[in-house]
């Protein structure tokens, strides 16, 4: 059996610190070692753990600071401050938990990747030894076969000489004896060569079996690394943190590139009172025209046309009376904890913010939803064209799916081919996020990772 | 009616603790930026970079929240303290307003 031994791959050191990335492509051994740098992943895990600790510490800082002021500060502004501190602290604590979860997920993946790479590299090393053994034993077999052939030829010649000499009568007896002796020697050589052939064949069979075993181990290590990566991806993709409210800003949705409502003068905001407006996302829900004269009397309680439902609408005088003996100033906390003016909403029309307010991800106006209008299934090229049209950058990834990120680094569109290992995500589908990182369907409606809305198909 | 016993050092310290949050958050954001590429070449690269992007977008708001809260406390302390001085001057006395 002829086996050619190609030069083995250059093996990178294992378990190295950050920057040492292991990844061996299948060469002569047919074994692929899972790519990636466990050291860098572990360092990132530590960074996220530090972030989690920092956020946890500041959650306490915010609460303790509020608590330290509580005994000496009583009143309306103090109440607002205490309440806001409690909310902000809760956001810090939640974000700390998210960071710790991400850190744990990365730590697990790092450890599993490291183990899989070690096993993969071990498999490569052993497989290379097997290939060398196959090479050596193949050469040994060839040599033994050649020796056996030569011995067989010499034996045949000696036997023929002995026969010829025997036929010559008494004169041929010495020659016949010499030929018999030579035949006996050649027989011994032939037997040795045949023994060598059998040994070489056994060694070859063993080396092939070992090679198969190490190739199987290498394949398993690679698959386990892939599985660990899938688990880490699933965990990381599900994580999100919500920004805390800011002092002096009403509790409006944050992280929106544009206001969650149409401003006066903008498209979608009617210029005259009472104009009916069709909401593209929730027709009928938010599109009722607000009458010019607002019904604010006791006979129509509960109607509060100001955004926030009264949260920021209570007028707080700049100077509050504090009693005759102290006719001074009752300052509003921070000069604006709850009194800063919020952006004036359009009094006519509010729209949902899930589409980013720029037409992205909405069902009209050139959004991603247009590609799915009327049950259409867009092609992959159309999706690329849409993403490029938004100015998003294609994130280069040799192994991952095409992913477009916006200027803030938020992955807005991921074009996935699907994986048989992920139930529910087998077919080609897209994943969409809004500017805040919230998963949405192509129409801008919030979805979860495993929602059908997070699996809109496309034609590859 | 509100009641505020102003101890300027105490309020300043409280405001300082809150305002310091933004610096720490900014440091952490820098640390996270350094993690970019840590999952390069792995199937988890997209999810990891997505998480970093999301954190980079949202974390500055945490710093801002601390900053604004600190500014609010500092502003309140300053306003109350100013009132105290004003009232003390009006009453021609040096007692603490409580």
C-alpha cells in the first residue's frame, strides 16, 4: 500500500494567552481543530465580570447615597430623588447580572474550546504519528516483499541446480549438495521475508485502525467545540441591558435614534388639528385624532394628551411657598430632576418606536418589511441590497453568517443559512435588531430569539 | 413642604460619588472595546460582537445616569444652601435652617 506523507500542519501552542489562536485546517490527517482563542475569550470573560462588579458596586453607591441623604431631606423633591435612585439602582443591578451571565457564558465556552482544541491537537499529533507509521510500515512491507521475491527466485534457482546436478550422476553429487545447501539458505530467507511481510501487514492494519480512531476523536472534539459555540451564541444573543432613566428627563423610551413620535413639521405629523392619521403599525390604536380643544374638565377624567400620561405634566413652580416663617425658596431637586421640559410631542399623532423611527423595519416607506409585503420572500441579494442601502457595514467573518452592523456597532441584520443542529432554525432566515439592539421582526415588532418573527425566511 | 438639613460637605461627597460613576463606566467601556475580536474565527463571533456592540451603545447611558443624578443632588444642595444663607442673612442670625 502506497501512502504519501504530506508535511504536517504547523501546530500552534495550546492554551496560550490572548492573541494565540489555534486553528488547524485538515491536512494529511483529515482532522480540523476548532478555531478560536480561548485565552482571549477568558480575558473577555474577566472583563465582563469586572464590568458586572463595577455595575453592582454602583448600584449600591446610588442606593447608599440616597439612603445617606434621606434622614436630612424630606419632601416632594426628596421623594422623587429617592424613587429615581431606586429605579436607577435597579437598572445597574440588572445590568450587573447580565454582565455576569455573559462572563459565565464566555468562561464556559473558553474552557470547552480549550479542552476541544487540546483534544483536537492531541488527535492531530497521534494521527500524524499514525501516518508516519503507515509510511514506515508500507516501506517495510515493500522491502519484505522484495526480499521474499528475491529469496523465492534464489530458492527456485538452487532447486533447479540441485535437480540438474542430481541428474548428472555421481559426478554431480557435490554440486547437488551445494545446491541443496543454497536452497536451504534461500528457504530460510524466504521464510524470514514472509514473516516480515506478515508483521508489516499487521502493523499497517493497526496503524490504519489507530488513524481512524484519532480522526474520529478529532472530529468529535471539533463537533463539541461547535456545540459549545452554539450554546455560547444562544446565551449571548439573548442578553440585553436596558438604560436607566436620567434625572431631568422624562421616562421616555431611550436609545432611539429619533423621537418616538412625529415632531411638528415632520412627515406624519398633521399640521391642522383634528386631522385623522393612519398609524402604519397599529392602525386605530394610536391614530385617533386629538381634538383641538382638550377635554380636561372633571366630566372627562383620565384623558391626558401629554406624552407620559401626566408623568411630566404636573406644573412644579419654580418657587414653592414654604410657610410664613420661611418665605424663601423651595428648590426643585437639581433644578430639574422632574421639572426639565421634555421634548414637546406632536399633539396629533404618536407612532411606535420599534422601527427606529426612520422607516427601518416598517411595513411601508422602503423598509425591510416591504420585502415581505404580500407574503413575498426576498432573495439573499435583496437583503444585502437593503442592508447596504441603510449604510450598514458587512462584518467580515470567515465562519459566521453575513452580519450588517450600524454605526453604533449594533448588528442590525444577520442573514443566517440555518443549522440542522438548531431546532426551529434549520432553514435560511434573517434576524433583525433595532437601533437599541432589541430583536424585531422585519416590520419592527419586538420579538424574542426563538420567536417565529425572528426567523423570517429568505431565498438563498 | 420640604425639609433639608444642609451639610455642604456631605452633599458634595454624595454628589461626587454619583458623578464618579460615569468615569468608571467609561473605563469599562474602554475595556470592553479591547475585547473586540476575542471570538474571531469562532461560530460565536457574531453573537459576541453583537453583545459588545449592544453594551457599547447602552453603557454610556449608565454613566450619564450617575452624572445626572450627581448633578441633581449637587444642585439641590446648592439651592438649599443658598436659601439658608439668604434666610440667615434676612434674620441676621447664623443658625442652621432646618
